[in-house]
């Protein structure tokens, strides 16, 4: 990977990621980064969101690392479950932060069309980061999703939904998870060489 130009593709969740959100800060600071822009952030439709993610991945031949938050994580899982092999191979890995459990009893109605959450292994390495007090997904559900997807998992203490409201504007700690993911990908590439 050190010899390739990696594109970082930011995949926001419900309501998008405002300028103060860590995903926006990361987009401004990571080289070769882009963002999936959904047509409707407030009333998300699964098919539309998956199609827009697919379009963004297909539009650039460079190897890509997905950086998803909340409903963006669920969008990635749905895309991966139906993506053609030639497109899924473009994705080198995914950082999945605070995945939204769209199957929980108190899930907002606008998100319920994303259920059920795909349970198959992702076809690329992934790192899931959850929290033990996230109202969008319990720590147990985050760990269950990580196990289903084959993701390495980390559960942070008291981090909430890992967004602006929970005090994560820049979320510099998150870069450690991104670097861990990239190091694991590089190690796999070296082992295959």
C-alpha cells in the first residue's frame, strides 16, 4: 500500500456529517479523500444509499479505504453483500465507527428500511469501533456485528455515538484505528507477495 495511492472514502450516516464532525475534519486532513454525498440525508432509502456508495467506488479505480460512521456502516455492509467482485476488490479495508443498530426496538422510523443488517463476512479487512454507552448500538450488538462481518473490534468506554454531541470533533484517537487497519492490510499484502 505504501507504493499505491490510496483514496479515503468518507461514508457519513443519517443526517450527514456537519463541518464540525470528525469525518469532515478527517476529509480535510487525509490526502486523496472524498465523501459519499447522499441525495437525502434526512429520509434515507437503503437502495439509494447503496447505489450512491457503489457509484462512488466505481467512479475511481484507485484502491480505497472506507471510513464509515453510524448508518454509513450499515450501508457498507449492504453494499458489500451485493457488490460485484471487481468492485469489492477496489476496497482495501473499512473503518466502521459507531454502527447504528437499525434492528433495535427504539430505532428511528426513518432508518428501519435498512433492516435486517447483513450478517455475512465483509470481503475486505475491517476495524469496527463502538462504545459501551452508544444509544444507537449497545456494546454487545457492536461486537455481534463485528463478529458477523469478520471485523477486528474495539469498544471504547464512555464515548457515546462518537460524534460531535459526544465530544468527538476531531477524534484524533480514531487515527490509531485507521493506522492499525492500514498496517494489517500492508502485512497481508506482504504475506501474499
